[in-house]
C-alpha cells in the first residue's frame, strides 16, 4: 500500500507514521470533510488463529463508545479492497504531536508534578473504559498520546479485554508489553481494572526515572521482577507524594493497589493540591510552586528530625488547596518553560514515605488529618533498596545452631528458588527447613523466551517471606509438552 491510496472512498493516505506487527498507521486527508485523519490499516496476511479481524472490529466499536476527553474520536471503520486484497481500516482523529514515548525519548524524565498530572488524566480516561467493562491490558508510553493542548489521550485498544463478552484468545495466552505488564497478566489470573492501574504505575515510574521498573535487557529477569521483586528506589528529587502513589500502583497484590482508576486519579489530584481536575483551557503560564520546606539546606538531621521535616513537607503540599494547578509542562513544544517541582525533594527511605503513600490514597477531605496522625508510622516503602534481614523470623538465634542441620519446628525465611530446576529448588528449601513442597506444572508462552524444562517460575510464599517450617511451599514450573512432566516432580 502506497501514499496516494484512497481508503473508504474518502481517506487519502499521505504518510506512514508507524508500523507494527498488526499493521500500520497513516497520516491521511479526509477528502469529504477536508481535515486530517489517522488511518490504522490491518495487515491482510495475518494468521487467523488470533482472530485479528474480530479483534480489530472490537477496537473500533470500543473507541466509538469511549467519547470525550482522554480518547480519540473515530471517523469510520470498514473493509476496502486494495490491489485485489481485502483491507480493514479504522479512521480516527489525528494527534500529530506524538506520544509520551516520544516525549520521554526527547526529555528523558518528567518532574513529579508533570508525572502526577499525566497519571491523573490517564487514570480518569481508563476509569471511563472500566465502567463499560473494558480493560486496556497494554498501557505503555506509546499508547498515551499528548495532544497539542498537553492533554493525555489513551489509544490502541487492540488487545483490550471486554469482560462481558466471549474471549477472543485462549485463557492461556498472555497479552501486553512486558515492561509494563501486571503480575496477574503473567500468571493468567483474573484481569480487571487494577491491572491497568499497575501498568500506569510502571509508566509513571519510567517518567520519574527514565526507565521501566525492571531490567529490560533480559525478558526472563523482567518477568521475574514483575512477579516477585520490588523496583529500585526512586530518585531523591521525586516528592514523597509522587513516590507513594507510584509505589502503591506497583503492588504485586491487586487488592493492595488503588481500588479503581478513579481512586488513583483522586490521589494524584490530592497530591497536586486540587480537588477537581484542572480546567482544560489553561496551558499558558504554570502556577507558582508552593514555598518548599527547607529540608535540604540544613545539615543531615537525625532520624527523628528527618521524620518531622518530611511530615511537614507533606502537610504543606497537601494543604496548598488554593493553588491553581495547570499542566507544568509544555509537551512536545520548543518553548519548554522548565517549571520547578511543587515541593523540594526529601529523603525517600524514611518512614515518612510510607505515610505519604497512605495519605495520598485517602479521600481528599481527610488527607491532611491522616498525615498529621500521631500513630506510629508504618514500615518504609521505598520501592527497593536494602532489606533488613536481621529480623527474619528465624527462631534459632543462629549462634549455637549447626548451620548444616535444617530446622524441624518454628519458622524461617523462605529462600528464592525461582529459575532453579524443581529438584534443586526442593533441595534448597529442604536445607532451609521447608520439607512440605508441592510441585505443580505451569506452561508459559512469552515473546519467545525459552525456559528450561522443569525450571521453577513461581513460588508461594515468595522469597523473603516468613513461614512456618511445616507450611506448604507451592512451586509452579515450565514443562515442554514434548517432555514427561513426571521428570520434574
């Protein structure tokens, strides 16, 4: 298909904007209404195993239902014969300014305020999709477009899941982009709106750090990270409000994340100091940042002093309700204004970070009171870093016990056995005192990643957890259908 081809009797293709495994997106001109358009064309040579036409049709009908801010308007959908081949197409509103992926490629990182504003808009849009039972399943920077007014548009519902309709793929299939996929998608568990919340958290993490939460150089390690590991600590300049929100989105258990995309949007607005979304017409000059708490101009404080300073910074940020917050970035334009953070960066690894995360999750009207509570703060959540292993739950004390002799009663820390063979994993667990091991098969098919037969991919409880020595440890492993699964057990 070449430039100049007319699709649907009205859309003249002018420039290929992007090409993917399913097809291509073209800049086009609508000859009937004299306007620009984006035309997404489905490849004609796709294997029908994954029902590409049905999926393409679902994307078109989904886009047609999702109206208003946060989405693109659909102009037409249909089939056209080109050079003797049937071609399916979707014509839609053109967002010429580009995607968040392009913005990150140009700037590297966003500020905390920019990230929270973007996160709030994307979450508000996804809430509309979730309300009609649509889960996106592939939230990533390339699928978040930034229009010429700086607003977020969520696109590409090609692999979205409509929970109220029959599935277009087998339940064993895994869809999504590995850098941003939720743990439950990898486990082929129940997929709901909180899966998109996790992916938004992964996108926000990249906005703040310049990279996704887990190592992208090794797909196996990246998958393991989503399932079991905590992301590395966020940079020091990230505000505690932003850190708390992002890290809560990235919780492994869906029940520990925000209950909905709407709740995530509300938490972002609360952290920005507004109770309602900013007006859609204001992009002129950024609002002045609130006066920062002067915590980084003094000598290193004591642990108690640091807690007090961080708590004060959080309260100041949340009480700035009278400040008009506009988008502090001028996305994809040359006149970048370099807006400052709304608050100074403070130490993330203190107990106040977790308190800020909890505060941001509360209703806007109660956030300041929650921050000012006299209750002891919970354990810190820093998204990674060092873990205190001195209080692991091991009851032996370790000083007078023969280290080669496994415990037979009490409790201990579960070792990491993923990526080992099932036999090596059993031995490792036995040496740590865990003899009650149940092994069950788990077949994964993931972007060409090749696992060894009998390689352990999942373990419950996960490594680092404290469990009684007589608790059952469940292992899930990969097995090649050509191999005898009995060899793994």
